[in-house]
C-alpha cells in the first residue's frame, strides 16, 4: 500500500501494489497475477491507472527511471500483451521473457561465441536474426517506456508526452516471436556446449 513509501494518491485511495523495489536510480513496480484465466487488457489498464494515480500526486517519482512489470502465471490474451507494450509495461509469463531479458540472453549468447563456442551455421544466422528483431522492437518500444513518457516539471506537476499510437498488436506478435526464437537458440547453444565438451 502507499507504493511502499507512505505516498498518497491523487484519488485519495491507496492501492495495493504487489512489489515495489527502489534503487538510487530506478523504481520498479510489479503487479503479479495468479489468475486461473489469462490476464485481459482491463487487468493491464487497471494496473497502469494505479500507477498514474500515484504519479499524479507524487511527481518526484519520475525523477528516477520507472520500470513497470506485469507478471502472470498464465500467458497473456493478445490484447493484454498489446496493452502492456503500448503503455510501456514489461509483460512476464511462463512463455514470455520481458524485452530486457531477451536482450540480455542475446548478449550472453554472443559472448559465448566470442569465447570460442562453435555453432552450426544456421544457429549463428538465427542469432543474427534475433538481434535484428530485438533492435526493431527496441526502437519501436523506446518512447512507450515511462521514462520517455513522463517528465518532472515541479513538486506539484509533471509532464506527459503524447505518443502517436503504435501498432501494438504487431509489436506483441513480434515479442512473442522473439521469445520463441530465443528459446530455440538457447536449446541450440546448450547442445553446442555439450558437443564442444565431447559429451
């Protein structure tokens, strides 16, 4: 409650947020759902509205980077995934790694190659394709993240940048595809590591 820091909301009603983590430069806010059904777009909108209610009453929150994450034990309905990406929220589920984790996975795979891991040519080509996918996604999503959408103006006001609507449905499909490709590559890298060890 109170965003873990005794903060009020613009509505005057405190909202439960499942996890809030703070560092000197980042505030991470996570909503976790253990629903029997897949989260729908309204679940995402309600989470975003709770965050906005806190931001409006506490503009100083945007002086740090804000990382919004919605985690579910089930996958997301397509429109829910699109809503996450359109609102700058990282979706996480059993079949969905969030964008920063995909980027980190790709970097770790590239590091293994630079250290001499030998891969079949098609796996190297697929890693190149994954990098291209992630670059495209990163450029498309960049302005949706809260750090690029909200700005501090004064202790009692903040700015909100208007964003031209993106093709959020297409971005959601691209994120799903990048996740699938990443999983395939992880399997290929594990196989290559086993073969390189001779076993």
